[in-house]
């Protein structure tokens, strides 16, 4: 489903060139459950942003479902993001003035879904995530765990094939974090490809595919019970 070949990404920070990603080669199959780990500044979030089409590599090839996305226009990339990819962030990114229901409806409104259908689908997702009774509450009236559930409902209401989560349990207590992780794993069991950035080695150990990043490179890949493969790099 996802194939990266020789992906490189550079940024200019304070007048200096920083190589955020260096020669990334990666294949993620449909339905995979993957984690991306590593210290701060290792390139985890940059890699997730490239996979999610939020950032464009400077070099290399990215094939998504066999399609070279580097050849697509901004409008085509935006269409793929809406139809194929769901995003979950550590800071939730909910719109404070909107209710839970309105937040979940928002991506469908941007996609042109008719009001009746988007209301029905949003309510169904809030029920799925256990928040139907909070549908009329604004985000400041919800706990952290509830806000993350709203964010998950919003991410999956468009029926994406890929779900990208950047530290989805990072701002939550252990109980709420465990509940969110269970919900994400249920979605993965239903066929959604799940890719998470995390600092938590316990979460990393639960995934079938685990990537360790260091200085912009993938240093270690673990896939289920396979022997670890350590990448040599200069």
C-alpha cells in the first residue's frame, strides 16, 4: 500500500541545512499496524507527514496504492487526503467553538457530503467511540480522553484506508490512553492501516511493524517475530 524509495527531506533552520529524512526505504502493507519510534528530532513526525501527504520530499519516490504521488497536483493530493487518510494528533486539533458533533461533521462538509448524510454518519461515529451522549458538548466541556475520541471519530468518519496518529495517547492519563489504544486497535482489526508515532516502548511492542529512527534514518525495523534488521549508515 505504502512504498517509499530513497526519500530525503531537508529544512533550513537558523540559516543551517538540517536533513530531517535521509534515504528512507520502507514498505507498509495494507492493514498493517505500525509504530514509528525514536528520540526527539529523529525524523518521526516528518516521516508521518510525508506518508500523510502533508509534506513533500526533496528526493525519492512515494508510491501510494501503486500511484506515484509526486506526480500529482495539490488538488489531487488534497483529494487523496480526504478520501484515503485520517489524521489523529496529540493536541486533538478540535475547533473550540464547535460541538463534538459539528467537529466530526466538518471533514464531510468540506468534502461536499449532504447535511442529512453527514449528520447520520457523524452520530454513528460518536456512538462508535462512546460519545453519543456528549454530541452537543464543546471541546472545552470534554475531558482529554473524550476530546481524543472526538478526534478519532472525525478521522474515521470519511472511511479512510489509512489512519495516521501522532502521539495519540501522549496527553492522556494511563486509563484514557489505554482506552484510546484499544479503540485504535479495533479499527486496525477491521482493516484500517494504522501508523502511530510514539515515544512509548510499550505501545511500540504491541505493533506488528516497529521502526526505530535516529538522525533522520530508520536504524531498526522489527516485524512481528522477525529478527531485527539494523540498517548500517554513515
